[in-house]
C-alpha cells in the first residue's frame, strides 16, 4: 500500500469542503421536509452532505482544523 501525499492543495480543498454549512448541520433538519419528496433534491442533498461529511471525517482524523460557516441569520 502506498501513502498519499497531503499537498497544500489537497489540504485546502478538504478544509473548504469541511467548512461548508450543509442542511444536516441544522439540529431541526428533517430530510423529507427539505426535499419535499423530490428525488432529485434528495440525491443532491445526499451528495453535497456526503462530500462535506467525508471531508470533516478526514480532517478530524488527520488533525486538520476547519470552521463551519456561520448560519445566514447569525
């Protein structure tokens, strides 16, 4: 198994993805209400939240700091 070099470009991309505020960051999040039964919206939500969740997991595991964007109403 070969190691992957964490270049500054990769680290910046992980930090950027991990910092994105996604729908599931809201403690009152309810998937059906968000997508309203629209399959395309549900898939889009899953993909976007999945990228962000994976980036956060990788940053946490690698000790890379990030800060989640503030909500619009804060």
